[in-house]
C-alpha cells in the first residue's frame, strides 16, 4: 500500500510517499534519499520500483523530495548539500515516529548525492540508523567543484557571470559552491560504525568508482563494496538494475546484524 505524506520542515513543506506492507506492524523501515536535481521517484522510477520490492519484503519505505525538488516547496536555486543533510536528519526523526515503524530497525538508502547526504546524516546521528546502503555515491562533488571548477561538466564560472547555472532547465545559484567548501564528507561519515553496503558501477562516468572505494577506507570493518561490471551511474539496463535491487534487498533483509566479506563483484 502506498500513501502520500507531507512533512513541514521549518516553513517548507516536503512531499513524500510511504510504502506500507501487509500484515501487523511495527515493521523495519528505511528512508530513501534521491540524488542531485532528482526527486523521490528516482531516475527511471528506480526508487518507486525499489520501494515496491522492499515493501513486498516486509519493509515500510519512505521517499521524500528534498526542498526545491519534485513536488516539495523551496527553490532549487538555493540548493546546498548542508540543506539536504538538515532535511534528511529531520526526516529520519519524523519517519522513525510513524506508528507502523520499528525505530530500532530503521535504515537509510541514498543514491548519488543522496548517498553523500545519507553517509553524513548517519555520521552525525549513528544511533538512529541500523544500516546504510549507498548507490553510486557522488562524493566527487567536492573535487569536481573545488579542483575542476565544474558541476556535471559545466564550468562554475558561468554562475559568477550570470548569477546561476542551467541544470536541466532549472536555475542553480552560487550557494552550492560556497557550501561545498565547508564539507568534510569522509571525516563526518566515519563516525557511523554500523553495517554499510556500497553498490557502484565500474562504468560510472558521473561519480567514478574510486569515490565508492574511498568509502571502504572510511568503514574498514563494517562495509561491503559490490562492483557491478559495466554499470553506469543511473543503472540504466535491466540486468544492472536487477543486480542493484537484489543486492539492496538482500542487505536490508540481514537487518544490519551480520558480517559478510567486504568486497564483491558482479
């Protein structure tokens, strides 16, 4: 069963969806955090499909649009990673209080920049998160902006010239560039010591797999990296997406309670 949800964060309404399995709760649950300039549907409905699969496996699944994205209020122009981290932490508290949720079995899943947000949120509040799954983590954002001077291949100089950058038909302002200077992605993430699964394609040209591998250094005792041969950033093929979904379901069904080998390849 799917329902719509609305959460008010400060003065901004965040639109969401929740999948609730059949039967009597409380159930284990997770919150899905979407990527840069995306929404709670996920690319090619990946979050909807993953949510359906996990609902069938007995999980309550929450999906929300960050402010300025999807159906949520707010302006994409003002997007920052710090704003999304703040919203994610607020949503974690909100979702854990849902009557169908077992708060001691609450998990987090992120895609791309959403994986970065998830890892930092978990690092800031490790006691709230049972396990953490990162799809195609885009920690590249710091190097991309600070060293290369680009955002997804576009020079940030254009923001200095005209005050914004065109991102898929939306205006992105300068706040993101300034915000990235303040981030310590891996340093904050390492405070989380629960079970972590990283799933990354070795053909990812948006967030190269070296950034997923770096997370293995952050979580040396608790992480597993699954490298999917030939998979791109958006998991565009049926085969790659099937691997992604099945690996994710298998991980969450473990409940964050067991250890496995920390490397793998598909």
